[in-house]
C-alpha cells in the first residue's frame, strides 16, 4: 500500500518514554481526527478519558486505532500504563 498525502507527514512514536509523551500523542491523534483526515475505528476508552478526574489511568493497557480516510491505512496507539511502554505505529 502506498502512502497517501494524509499519511505522508504522520509522526510515529516507536516507544513512549514517559506518560507525558503518551499524553502528547493522544492530543496529536485528536488533532488528526479533528482535521478530518482520520477516523477512530476502535478503542478501549474514549480519547478524552485516558485519565479520570482524579488523574488515574483508565486501564492498565490503553489503545486507540485510527484509519486514514483517503487510503485506509491503520495506525495503532497503545500504552501499558502499569509497566510503561507502548507507541504509535503503523498497523498491519
């Protein structure tokens, strides 16, 4: 599958090194969706609820999958909030 204009500039993250980096990526994903080029296809919690009002994570593993509206390429964001790690990568 070739990269379309929407996907050409997408910033992937191989490994989240901090909770802050993960939260920045969530904001980036929200902007990709709000700009209209991508859609959320699956998740285990809403993008606006990865943390609750007390600052606790929604789950030990949080994931969101978005898809390019132009070419159908899928991108997955996952984070292990208990042990650390995760990333934002091109899906299969």
